C-alpha cells in the first residue's frame, strides 16, 4: 500500500452505522489479529456513543473510507476500511491525546494500513496540542492478555505506564469473558 492510496477524513454523523459495523467486526468477530473475541463479547460501542463523540469538538474520529476506485478521487461506497479516535486533552497544566477506536478491516491487516493510520493520528495530535513547556503525550489503553498487541505498540514507541484499570462492568462496551481482564495504559512522548 502506498501513501497515496490511504486517505483519512474526519467522521461525520452519517458514518455512525458504518463505524459501528467496522468496530464490531474488528473487535468482536474472530477475524484478523487485533480482535478481542476471546476476551470480550457483545457490543463494542453504541450508536449514541459514536454520535456523541463525533459531535464533541475536542474528540476527532478519522475514517478511511472505501471508494469505488480504491483511490481518494473515487466515490465512497459507504463502507469504512479503518478508523482511529484522537481525544484532545489540552489544558493549562498538561497536554495529551487519548488514542482509541483504532481499527483496520481484517482483510487489510498486516499490509501497513494500521501503521499509516496510527502515524497520521500521532502527527495530528502533535500539531494540534500545545506543549505548555511540557512533553506532549499520547495515551492509549489495551486489554491485558494481548501480548502481541502490546508488542505492536511497543515497536511504535509506546510504553506501559504501570496504570491498570478493571474492564468496565457497565456493559456499554461488551461483557468480559474473564474476571481478570484489565485495561493497561500505554504512553508515547511525541515532543518536548
């Protein structure tokens, strides 16, 4: 895949259904190497949560739309091939971006698409956060019991922070299949 092939745009309200479908496919179905099907069942996110995030001016969701030509100038088909969320936390004492909802269609995994999407999100965050004479940080959470995913992010400069949170028990993001499931926080400094 070349840099000219992959293109991202900001998600719109009309993308909610396609986004939910992509996220459920990538996280909850046993396809691709990034799925969580063995660890979590049920929904990944609700339509209303997605609509709320899209409407939030500090939270960006970028999508990689499928087109009829496979190029930027093609007509969008309505299907999404990838996405990533960048939630800006920019205040007087520190700046960071929370990276989440990162997904690549299982058929495209292992082809460099995820690397390009993640790199674009990191560049966006680095350009739009203010340093306040502090390092700009990127934060994300991954599920425990996913050593291959941890290794993927470590190769891209992320490190465990030591912060661990129990998987949410509210049912809004699925039901854990193990009692010892946690979210592990990762961090990457993008500028100083």
